């Protein structure tokens, strides 16, 4: 049952005067539930509770935190059809997408639980003492990662589950030992409240300190700004637009004690099409990329928004087939009228740019909030000299850039900004002979792909979902995969510390049985 209230730890609260509702984009009507925006008092209380809970939660064993994460997954599963129906009502996305995203959310929680149970993630390093060393004795030095403190997580508009309330940011921060305050996304506040109730239930059942998780509603900027500015908040996780992420980053940087903001802010995800790929598989790639561009109404941060193709005899056939395949795909409902309006505005602006021509435009949509799928095309030299064409159009839009030569393609790669992904379509022989293209692309992206599509981010240990600015605010980290936990920790060094007072991860006897680097060798043995 939706209350519309905020969770201050396990306590429901509605002290603010400002309310709002979510929206059903399929029916083009407001939903019934009323949500109470958190006020300044509630923001402060949530952060104070998180800071107090941190003093206990940070020292919980990995196994205890893993049990908590698994319970969250179980509680989300127990929400059943109520969660799925709310998700669809607030997002316009189909039931299949909701079920898949719920599974991914639970899978992420279990993945971090597995990581905690194994224990090696703390990166324990031990250099034992050598009092006989000449000219100076060597002291005992030991290091491991420790949690940094309360984390604020902003829910994402395009993933109501997997990148929101119990998504990767929350799961990784809780795994690290950091309390989390979620600022729910106003487009799916009901979905967020249901998931928040599952987290609170799991916290109670596993005796987690009250305040380790709180959930605040907001339809504007004030609550988010207050959270990022609060002196007891130690880090921020954000998935969304460049404008939103950069604003939070700037705000956090201007604090008396600046804190990290790990913001994923979008990408055009360039795809390099080399001649061999069109000679052998033009139809296959046209169909694959039409489906990738249109997937989820193009509302993926890994949507292939830029196709860089070398001019060759098969390129016209590829473009024609891409248009045919796009025409076979039914238009989809976007997440909200505001997102559809922004897509239409940005799409039209692109088509009005000098030398840009439409390659495919879906007919005007009879259904409100449905996107008009579009492929545009432009010559390489014109793209190179027009920075307006380098920007993301969030939705089912892609630009085919016809590069007159390899030199033009290389020049484009040199001026492109940081991206989440970059893809190369080619055969292995052609790939082997294009080292410069591969090198330039790898410098610009967090994930470089060969003969596939960028949409679809596997949740695994090796995944990198990040990239150089402006794709993210810190290209050294990922928001997907188990190494996402590294955002919420810092290294702490113990020098000449009594063995019995060291954390278990650093004790001589290695009671947890984890792998550690001891005197430059990786081992799980005792010292």
C-alpha cells in the first residue's frame, strides 16, 4: 500500500507541505497517489540517523551485511505483482521489462552478497616488519579498504528498479558498509516507496541499525541540493542527465569539505563501421542496430546514437536496410511527457542543422508520448566541424556519419568527448590493421565492443559502466559490476598495530581465510 510518505529509517514521515503525483504516460493521466516532499527537518534527521548508524554498521561482518542484501532481494520478490503493476503504471514500460529489471536488481544484490562472503574485496595488503634491515629497520605496515560514511543515491528516470532505490549504487554502498539515503525519482515515486519498504523490512529482520537506510521524496531540486550540501554526507551516486550530474558535482566540489560525486551522465556511444562488416553482414548489422536504437524507446544510456561509417560500395545498402528495419519496429511510449517533449525538441534541432538529412523518420505518432523514431545522416567533414551534432539525443535517434576517408574518421575520434561505450564492426583481419582507430577509441570509452551492440550491460565482475568525462564525473570507476563497491571505500593503513587489535582481515592468523598480498605475494595462508 502506497502511503506517499518519507522513510526516516523505519519511521514514516510527512512533515512537508509540498505534494505531487506521478504520471501514467501510456494513459496520459496522473496517477492517484499523493507524495509528500521531504522538508529541511526530515532531510537533516535522515542524515543524522545515517551518521549515527554508520558507527555501528561499518564494523558489521561481511557475512552479516551479505545476509541483509539477500533479505532485501527476498523482500522485493515478495512484493509480487503490486511492484510490477506500479512500475508499469509510472513508467509506460511493458511488464516484460519490469520483470527483467526486477530480476537484475535482485541479481545485483546477490552478487554483492557473494562478494562480501568471499571477503577479498577489501584488498588487504601486509608488509611485515624487518627490524634487522639496514640502514633503517622496517616497520609493520598493513592496509585495507574501509567504508567512507553516509551515501546519497539519486534514483534514475530510465531504470525504476536497477538504477534506483535498491539498484547498483545502493547495493554497492550498503555492501561497503555505508548507510544510504535515497532521493527517489519523482517519475516513479510509488515504485520507489515499495522497494524502500522492502529494504526497511529486511533491515528489521536482520537487526540492521535504524538509519542505515532512509528514503526521501522530492519533485524538485531542493531536497537533492540539501542532501549533497549536508556536512555529514560523504559521497553521492547519480544516474541521469549531464546538466543534473554536473550541477551536483559542482555543488559537492564547493563544500568546505568537498566530497566525491559519482555521476553517470549519458553518452552517444559511437559505433565504427569498417568496410568488411558491411560486405559480409550488412543486413545482419542493420537489423541489430535498428533494434538497438529503438530498444526501450531509446531510453538507455548505452543507446547507439552515433554511427561512424567509412564510405564504401556497401554503405548505401546498409543505410537503406537500416531504414527498412526501423520501419518494421513499432514506436514505444516514453517514460514521461517531459521526456518525449525533450526528445522531440532535440530531434528536430538536429534535423535543422546544416547539411543534416533525414535517413528515416517514423510517421507522426497518434499515441500521446510515443517517440518518433529517427535516423539522420551527415558527411564526415560536416560532422567534424559542427559541435552541435556531437550531443546526445535521449531517445530512439541515431546519426549516421559518412566518413569520406580514414583520416576524417580518425579526426572525428580525436575530438569526440568521453563515452560509456565504443563499438567496432569489422572482421578480425581489418581490426588488426587499424591499431590507431582502436587506440583512439579505447582512450575515449569505458567499454570497447567488437561486433555487437552497446545496449545491454552485463552485471559481472569484469564489467565497466563508466567512462571519461562527460560520460561520468570519474572515469576510474564503474556503476555496474562488483567493483562498483570501490567508490564507497578508502584505504586505511595500520602501522605497528598489535595483532589482536587489528581488523580480522589483517590479523596474522587470517581468521576469514581471505586472499591477501603478504610481502608482495598473493596468499590465503597465515603469517
